[in-house]
């Protein structure tokens, strides 16, 4: 898998969708291997069995946020330069989204179908939905006037938030903030997002 371009391992219904979308936005060539988590094709590159994995020159990179930030840094696009105040604000948004949105959705997924059945606590989803609703209110106050989270420039947090919005819809976590709902609809209409969905077989 060390040919030209990149290889993305993971189904588009996983966080691999973030990597596929980033590559489409950047116009970079890639191959997609829609392997399921913990499958043999994944564990050989990531012992934890988690997706996505990005292969570049035979070297695996794991964790969707690490991958898309690496691609942004490497190309100098969809990110602000390290060491700038704008980058600090960007990273702050990234961490907020991971802590408040991604974490709640992941915890809900764990108690829905990932953990052994005897360890699942379905009632926990009520508290997670409550936290998710409160996080939306906080985010609405942090969103700028531009079409993207950071203003006029699309950055890494936009990829994460939009994917979390898709995930929330699938998990039946309501998006109650009108501003956020409008933002998610606009972002999902982007041609690169649609191409990534098509590249992943539409299962994202």
C-alpha cells in the first residue's frame, strides 16, 4: 500500500469519513480500503483495531484528528500556521468538539452496540443527549460570522463538527440550535463532501 498518494483504511460510516472528505477538499489522490474496525486488515496496521488508518509511504498514521491535521499542515491548507493566535483558537475549537460532541456520540455508540451486551447501560444516553444539547448552545456562542467556524476559512474543526452532525443524525441525537442545523446543511452540500460520500459507497 505504499504507492503514490495515500491509502485510507476504514468504512465511510466511521471516522474515516473525515479523512476521505479532507483528501477530497485538498484534491489529493488516494485509495480507499473500507475495512471494518478490528478486522485483520486494520489490526495489522493499528494493534488497537481502530479506524481510520492513513498509509503514506508504507507508514501508518492513526486517529482521525491527527490524520486530518497532518494533511492540513503538510499542504498548508485548511489550517492556520502553528504558533499563531489563530491556530491556538483553531486547536481550541478542535479540542472542544472532541470533548463535547465526539466524546458524547462515541460513548452513546459504546453503550448501544460496541460494549458486550452485559456492560451496556442504555439509560446513559439520556444524560449524553442532555450534554449534547448544552454543548450546542455553547458552540453557537463561539461560532463566528463567516460561513465556517473560524470565519472565512474552512479548517480542521469544520470537518470534525460536520461529521459529528452526520453521526448525531444517525444516532438520533437532535440538533436543536437553528444556527448549527443551517451550518451542517450547508457543509454537507459541499461538492467534496458529496464526493467523499460517493467514494465511501454512501455509507457515511
